[in-house]
């Protein structure tokens, strides 16, 4: 009851995603409850892509987890590939 009622609180794509997902979170699969905030997640992280298959209605906490886990693993990969830029000390302003 609450999940269906909540889909009426959201308009547009969030409401459509909730109905398409049978009022369940696209991440954890649990029903949306009355006191939970629903977020719309772009699967490919492209916020210009509003195609149906790119949008998931998810719990706020699940949305945070999605971005934290992707961000942490991405940051870890980037740190391994980072090379420290060192200034060229051969030229000293014409001295």
C-alpha cells in the first residue's frame, strides 16, 4: 500500500520507474516504504540519458552506496595510475 501511495508523490520519470519496478528498489529489491526518500539513478551515470532502461528508482541509502562503491573503486584505480608532476628545475627565470 505505502509503496504504491508513494509513487503518487513523485512525478515524471521517478513515478514511472517505481511503477515499472513494482514499487521495489532497483538496487536492493526491497519495497519502498512510507518514510523512505526515493532517488532516480542514471545507470550509465549520464544525466542527459533519460531512456527508460537507464533509470532506476532506488532508496536514498542505496543510491549513496552505488556512488560510494563506484567512486571508491574508481579512485583506487586512478591512484595506482597517477604520476606525480615534478617541476622542471633546469630553467630558473633566466638566471
